[in-house]
C-alpha cells in the first residue's frame, strides 16, 4: 500500500520553518504502521522451458483451445510450480528405490494440497517456449504459521519410537506411514522457509527425524514375499514374475516373509482381428491366515512375436499394478 502524507501550513511565511520539522514528526509517529502496511510478500520464481517440460505447454495449449478461464489456467500453473519447487527440486531420490521414491512423491503431492502451502499470489508470464512464474506467500504465513507447524511436527516425532521391531517389515512400514507424512511435511516446510530467506526454528528432534527417515527407507526397499503353496505347482513362468516384482522392491525369500503371493494368469488365445494375445490375470498379497491385503484383477491384451513374450509382458503389468495398489494402500495409513 502506498501512503502519501501532506502538510499544509496556514502561514506561508512559516513554511520553511515548520515543514521539515513536521514531516520528521509525522514519519516517526507513523513508521510502525507504514512498515506493517507495506510488508511485502515473499516468494519464489519458477521457469518452465518447452524443451524440458513439453507436457506443461501441451496442457496450457489444451486449456487455451478449450477457452478455459484464467482461474483454471492459474490453478494448473500453480500446481505445477509447487510440484517443481517441493517435489522435483526438493526431494532427493538418488539413493532411493523407484517404489520408495514414488511413495514419497505421492505423499508430498497430497501434502501440497494443504491450505498452509497455498500461495497468496501467483503471477505467470507465458510465451511460446517459456513460462516465468512468481509464487508469493504472505510473511505471516512464512514467519508464524510455517515455523509453528514445524515445531508441532517436531514434537510429534517422539511417539513413533515405540513401534515394535519384532513385527514384519511391512507391519512396521504401515505403522510408520504417519511418520513419513510428518517427515515429508517437515522437508517441505524447511524448503519453504529457505526459499523465503527465513531461518528455521530450533528443532530438538532433528536427529530422530534422520533416524526415522532412514529406517523407513530400509523398510520400503526390502519387503519380501513367498508363493502360496498351491500356486507354485506347474508355473514355468514363476521366475519371470519374481524378476518383475523385484523391480518394485518386492523380493522373493525362503525365510518368513511379509506377504504370501497368490496369482493366476490364464491365456485366452489370440484376438482374431488384432492378433494380440489375451490374458485374464489375478494377483494378490496375503497376510497370515490368507487375509487379503491388496489384490488386482486384469484383462490384458499383449502384442508380441509369440505367446511366451506376451506372457512376460503380462507378468510385468501384473507386477506394476500390484505395486501401485500396495502404494495406494500405504498412503491411506496415516
């Protein structure tokens, strides 16, 4: 807000004598209100290039062609800019497995929908091959709400120390999912403060946060399964499924596992028109006493040179779908 202050002396001869003095007095009296009223927003800049973010520009084009409102475009731009700041740039995935990275990304995407992370203002300059976005938050959000939330999260970490290590890795991971939400929100808040040049408050449980973070990583990349006894009979393609599941950190073991794997893959021959191989597929992860944790049923159509190749492709899709279902299950445990 721009403030203008005027003085109008009654006696023209007294102007030189009093104008400077009165101005100083007024400025001294009103300075606290001027600082408060003109407190600027803080924020961050994000740039999208068409060469590195073709999907972004393709969606902007679709929104423009569909005569979408400016509000719809800004909502889309805001979500992508927040993702760039706090997921693409803020999440270190170099030492994490693909499934763990996907789990953490999904957690952050859910957290970024919280009101605390919604900016107060967003401005975008769009060109054919470049978009410059400026996102701003109010200082009170950064200085007060964000720091207060960090301290709350820090205090809550202590309650996750009491989860028994005697249970399976999966049971531990399931019970630690609230801690993962806590840790990822903590990372986002610290990044938000850093972007706005604000020093983080003292957090006494910082070492505990690191310990829990690393423990969750270890659990997420080492979930194990064994085959249901009846399933193993006459399954020549079992090794292909085990290989596919390994890509998603689901590891076959002869020791007591986290899960029992139950699956069925039935060939329905070739499509008479397309020549694709058709399959009915079912796959599930079971707990003790055959209690179903997650399951997937699929109808698959695979184009391949032969049925064996089509079968391997179908098994790979079964493994991927099962991993997605397991991730969705874990995301709900908070």
